[in-house]
């Protein structure tokens, strides 16, 4: 396992980071989830990412149980706040001071730890003054409940504004967590250059585009019965496969490139995001322990420039690069509260 600095901080994290979105507390049973976490530890992963909204807190609980007994100082544990949690009342969502201060304590309890290494704003909150949000994060840091602060899916302009306040408050804002992979590159034109200038890294989610880039989905064929696209947690993947067969076919064209490198298509997808020097880590989940072991094989893989160019040629106009799409991931009003 190789390690990278998180932003301009002194914190190093495993470049393959285990994330439990969609799996823990929902898609797989608790025993399998715990086995997956132990497989990650055995493979050299030290960094684990979750969020309070995943399975309405249960994902944090399962992760806390899985990590119990592991030396805390040998781990980097990340979580997030923003989306509706608990009974989803009017203050159980967003980035108000009340929700942040209550949510960090709830997350720490579920994770069985006194602090998290990184506490992240899971989206930008248009209904709360940014000054209120950043001051609450500053108080969380000064209380010793989080060591660093991050954001997720913020636009370049929002990152600039948040970074300015973080500097004024003397708190370490070090990362952004965006959707990023071979097919979804909307952060490259604006978010990455701004982040690089301000000292933030990217911790990217869905590097395999929910499994599409593994090559398991074949043009004109039904989706495999136990795959992400066939499950209720497919997050639109089934619709993409049904209506964009051109992209599904082009993904198959990546197989010879993976074969030339001697790696799997999943490893190629993970290694591809890690070629971006602003990426500190690729988040990978798993429904089976062996998937974790295989994914770790992407760590340290270097893709030559000529093969990076071939990837672009193969995928063609299936690649989404429009930077304006970073705005669409942020709800204008708080979702799901009563």
C-alpha cells in the first residue's frame, strides 16, 4: 500500500481508502461487512470513510464495531455531516451549528472513538450562512473531536469561500470528496486547479462508476443478478446501462489496455484516478472480502502516458467534462426534513 499526503497537511492516508456507502447496514449483512473491513486492514488500508447518513447511522455503527480492537492511532477515520438523519426533523439536516455540533457527538458514539481524523461537509448548505458552518467546524476541531476538515462535492467557488474562512479561523480545511473517474471528469477544469492552489486534495468516490468500469456489464446482455445495477442501491446505474449502450460497449474497449498492464479492469479504473496528483485517495467499497484484496492491487500502478491517451480515445465523447455539473450535485434547499 502506498500513502499520500492529504492536502497541504502533514497527514498521510492510504491511497486506497475503504468506503462503506451503500454497503454497510444495507446491501450486505453485518458479518460480511466486518469481514470486508478486516480484509482492508490485512491489505494495508489504514483509512476508512463513512457518513452519518449511510443507512441512517448504521454504517457508522458497523464500521465502529469492525474497527474495535485495532490500534486507534494506526487508523484514519473519516465521516460526514449534512444529509437528513435520525427522525429527520427540521434541524436534523444541513450545516447549521446545531446540526453539526449534535451530529459530531452522535457519529463519535457510533464509531466508538473520541475523534475523527477528518470531518466533512457532505454538501454545501445554501440555507445556512457559510460563516456559521465554518465557525461550528472550528469549534469541533478546537474541542479535539476532529483533526481536519473537508468538504464533498463543493464547487470551485464554494471551496474558495470556505478556504478563506478556514484560514481566518485557523482550521485545517484539507480536502474535497467528489465523484471522479474515467467517465466523469467534471472536477478537472475548475475544482482541481483551485484545490491545488489552496492546498486541498481530492478523495474521490465511485472510481469504478459503481462497477460499470469493471467491465462486468456487457452490451446487449442483461445485468448480472447480483450486481449493483440489479439492486435497489444502483443509484441510476441500471438506467445508464439500459439507455447508453454506446458507453457500455466503449468500456469493453478498455480490456486490452488492462491486459497490457497485467491488471484487472477494476484495478485500471482505480489506478487511473490515482494518476491525478491532486487525488489523495480513491474510495473503494466491497460486498465481498476478496474484492478488497483485488482492489488494493491498483496501489502503486503507473499508467504510461501513451496508455492514458488510448483510454481517452477508447471512451471518446462518453466522457463527461462539463464543469457546470458540479453545481447540480448540491441541493438548493435542505432535503428530506419535516
